[in-house]
């Protein structure tokens, strides 16, 4: 504030000096021309000019003073703001320093506690070392005593050996060399006996270690393979666009449903279930073919016997393609390449076959995964072992066409299509029908057993049911003149299609009676089974 006042006074002084100089100049210019006013008038004029100039200078000084004051106030405000910022920064730095100090104190406390714990552990370790040292000293003393005892026994044995040698020489009349030979022979026999004991102990330890490692490998393989728990069903559900479609499926007086069941061999169940029908059959291939057939008929909308046969033939071809694709997908999933196309086709056909309710193709894929994991743990050829496990049940695709065990049939098929000898041997030996000679065959057996024995994998009752239905069809098929046989209604009905040219109405009655009698003698079943023999004549001609 003092600086502002000094600057204002200096400005006023400069203004006064300028005004005085201006007045002198004016007086000098006006003096020669006229006498001018009197001294009093001059003083009056000077006084008025002085007052006017003073007022202007004062106004100007006030403005400059106001500007200077405003500037000073702005500077002071800026200085105050900077000071406040510095104060805030100092407070923040203080808090940070206090926080760092607190963190350092905590770290020091933790370091101190850690040092105390380490000192405690070192003291405990030192105490333990002292105890171990004392134990070692005691053990050394006992060992020294044992060595002394052994030395005494050795000396005693040497003495007894010398006495024995003398007695042998005296009684048997043997020379020293002969006695030495007898002694060497005895020592050799003793060494062999001790070696046999050592070998037996080593074999026992190796057997225990091998069993432990085998359990570990099998457990690891089971844990690493995650598979779904599946059991095949004998019923498929097809959803319909509306309930009015059921009437079209049944047809006039049941014509369409009879034609469908006769063509596909699958029982079609139409009940009160809204917008759905059931397809029942123990053969999954036949049931899937029928499902695709009915699905095509529903989409087309035209349902009559001729269309049913056409759709059935297309569905059979489609199922064959699906089987081939299933085999190729299995190879891709397992990373196996270069397999004969016929083997791929047979492998895909197992998609619709079951063993005790377990899908055979899924069983083969699961067994291959398990065998591959065990082979990796044993550092064997993983691809070869997976190939053995994948093909070990390939013979089941032809068991209904070729007589014999599926293991031997599968081995013959694999050998025919150029598979490796180890693969062929693993297939034929996986049920011990051939003596096992390779590690790959053992791993195939183990993988097959693990996959088949896990909880939820198989269901005995379903397999027995399927075998009973298959036997029903075989009994009816064995009669002369029979063309097709279908087990319907979960085995409660057998529908036999005979050739009308070879079987007349009377012979049809005879076939029905013979089939019923044979079923009563061979099979055990609940309730009763109806045998229906169908003799149908059909004439077809084309208009050209």
C-alpha cells in the first residue's frame, strides 16, 4: 500500500511541473502582442488554470491509483491463492509423509515379528541338531560295539573254519586243496541262496511298486476322462405341428399306420400326448430310420402307403450316410488318420448298436481316450494304443451277419484291411480268447474294463430285453416262406410277413401256431405274446 501512495504523489508532482511549464510558455507568447490583463487577472487565471489542472490531474491520479489498487488487489489475491495452494500442498505432503511413516512403522513391526519367528525357528533347529548330534554319537557308539562284536564273531568263524578244515583233512583224508574246493563249493551254494533271497525281495518290491504305479495311472486316466452317463432307450418321440396330423398319420380305417409299421418294423404309438407320437422299437437303427421317415412324411403332408415306402428308402440311405459321418467324426475327435474306408463305415454303424444299454461307438471313443492317457503316462506310442482301443469292438458291427466271437471277427476284419499286427492282436485278445502278448493289448483290456464298468455305463435289464426281442424275430424268421419279421409292442406282438406265392391261408395259420409253441418252449416273458401272420398280395403297374 505504501508503494501505491508514493507512486501517486510522484505523478501529482510531475503534473504540477508540466502545468507550470505550460503557463510560462503561454505568457511568453502573449506578452509582446498586447499589454494583457492585470496582475490580478493573471493571478485569477493562473488560479483557475491551476485548479482545473489540479482537478484533472487528481482525476487522472485517482484513476491510475484505482488501476494500481485493482492490480495490487489482483496480485494480492493471486499471491493469496498461491499461498493457499502451497499450504494445501504442504498439508498433502504432510499427510503423505505421515502415511509413509505409518507404512514404514508397520513394515518394521512385521520385520521385527519375522525376525523373532526366524530366531525361534533357528533356535528350534539348533536344538534339533543338537539332539540329532547326540543321537549320531550314540549310534556311532552302538556301531563301534557292533563292529567289535562282528570282529569277534569273524575271528570265531575263522577259528571254527580252521578246525573244520583240520577235521575234514583228518577224517576224509583230504588235502588242503581238496578241502579248499569243498569250502569254495559250500560258499558258492550259500552265495547262490542269498542271491536268490535278494532276487525274491527285489521282485516283491518291484511287484508292489508296479501295482501302485498301475493304480495311479488307471486312476489318473479315469479322472481325466469326463463322459456323460448314458443308457439307450427304446422309445423316440416325434413332435407334430398339430393334433390334426395324427388323423392323417392313422389314415382311413388305419391304413397308413398299418403300412408304416409293416414297412419300417417299428411300433407307432398315438395316444393323448398333445402334438407328439411315440416310436417304439428295440433296434435303434430301425427306430431312427422310422423316425426320419415319419418326419419326412409330416413335412411333406402327403401320407399314403406309396409315399411311406418312398420316404422309408430315402431315410435308409440317410441313416447310412449318418453312420459314415459318425465314424469320421470319431476319428477326428481322437486325432486318428489313414484308416480304410470300410473300417470307417463299420465303425459308424456302431453308432446305433448298444451293449448292455451302452452305446458301442461312445464306448469305443471313451476307451480310446482312456487308453491314450495311460499310454502317455507309460511313454508308449499313444496313437497306436488309441487305435487298438477304438477298433477292439469293430466286430460287433458284423456279429449278426457272421458266426463267431466279435473279438475274432474284428481281428479278421482289421487284418483284411491292412491294420498293424499289434492292433489285430489287441482286438483278438481283449477278451482273453487269445493269449495276451503286448502291452498295447493289456492297455486295451484295461480301457475296455474301465469304460464298461463305470457307474451308469451299462444296464443289464435293457440288454436282456433287446436279446429277447431279437430271439423272437429269429424264431419267426426261421420258418419257411417268411419274408420279414418285426417284434412290436415291446415284445408283446410279433408281426410276421409271409410271401403270398409260397404260403397260403392255411399255412399262415400253421406258421402262427408253430411260432407261438416255439416261443413258449424257449423264452421266459411276462404276460402273453400275440403272433400275427400277414399274407398280403400287392399288384403294381405303371401307366405310360
